[in-house]
């Protein structure tokens, strides 16, 4: 009977973790009068890069993307006034079946919290939008997962496969759309011995605006007050306090802002593990295990022995 149990246990012991290799890439651009681009920046453990533009007319743009091989990542796009920003994080995970039998693979990963927002607190003329597009594909063509959302300055949201807790709204000054963290598990199918597949993870965030930038003088209303006089007994000594700072000169601008971001905002480096359950990883299990003829014979003998034992047991 002990031999039978060992044989049965061995049927499920064929799975092993797959051999896998990562390629991480970050890229993007920011445009506000002029264009600043970054990437593609490529690495195997950790990548990060960004770009920013600050125009003299009150417009600005910023984009950044980063990620590591533990499974943490982020892409952010932001700007003020009239601008365009795009940030992309890409990951290719290669999986090779080095087991001695066909193996079933599953991809487990975490989609981080994030949000899209537009603020126009000075009620200036213009419009804009913020969005994200997340897709996971197998061998470049087979889509395993896709989710996207686009928020416009009127508060309208166009979403596909909305993430957990996704909610939006708007008022006279702003519009927003946020979501909670979402755990996802995807069936990658079966690989035969020596077979391989590539999993492509692409996250793109975008923000663009076409708003008036209203100028005004930056002069401060009041400087900092001076120190009061010192009083020293028994004589009264009046010492001059420091004079106040003058206001800043030049021209400032009022305009609308737009922000889009998905991913962990902490910029976790290559040596830091992600939060619990956030790891981007592959699990493997034996696929459709068929007992070998010798195992079947052993199983038959064991079952027959159990039957004989039952017949011979005294009542």
C-alpha cells in the first residue's frame, strides 16, 4: 500500500518553475512648444527614465516610466496648458519549458492603483484628455488581457474592461477617474518539452491639453515682516529690525492641468521586493499527466490487493 501511495504522489510531481528571461524598456516624450523624448531605455533588472519641457508661455509637460523584474512598474504623463505627454513601460517575459513533460503555465500579476484627472480651477477656455492603455499578449499577437480608459475635460469616460473599484466624476472645476488594485491570473496554455513563448506587457499613459494660459504679474503682495525692537532693562535700546523680503517679479501663468498615472508611485529599485501579491510571475503545473504502463500495472495490483483484503476480513 505504501508503494502505491508513493507512485500516485509521483504523478503530480513533474512540474518545475520555468526558465525565463526579462527585457524591460521605458520610453516616452513630452511636448510643450518643444519636444523632449526619452528611451528606449532597456535593461534586464531595472529601468527608469523621464523627460520634461517648461515653456516660457506657461505651458509644460512631463513624462516618466520605470519598472523592475520583480513586477513593480509605473508610467506617468502630466502637463499644464497646451501640451502632449506619453509614457510607456514595456516588458517581454520569455518562458521555456525545461521540464521532462508537457507543462501548463499561468501568469499571475498585479495591476496597481492609479488615476486620471483634469483640473481647470480658473475656468479657462480649452479642453483636454487623460488615458491609459494596458495590454498583455502571447507571442506578439494573441491578446490575453486588455484594459483601457480615456477621460475628457467634460468628465466623460470611455473605458474597456474597467479595473476593480473604477469610479469617476466631475464638477465645475475638475474631472477624475480612479481605480483600485487588481489581481489577475491568466492561463498561458501548455508548452511541450523544449517549447517556449513570449509574454509582452505594455502600459501606455497619455495626457494632452489645449488650454489658454492666462498671464499675471508675479509681484508678491507683502514681504516678510521685520523683527521687532529689542528692549534691554534698565535702559531701553531700540535696534532696527530686518526689512521684509520684496515680492517676486516677472510673469506667472494660470492654466489647467492634466494627469495620468498607473503603477506603483514609489519608484522601487531593482533590489526591493514589491508589495504582497504584487509579483509578476509564472507558475507551472504538470499538464494532463498520463501514468506510465508500469505505474498503471502497479495501481491495478494495489487496487486488487485492497479488494482481496476486504474479502478476507472477518465479520
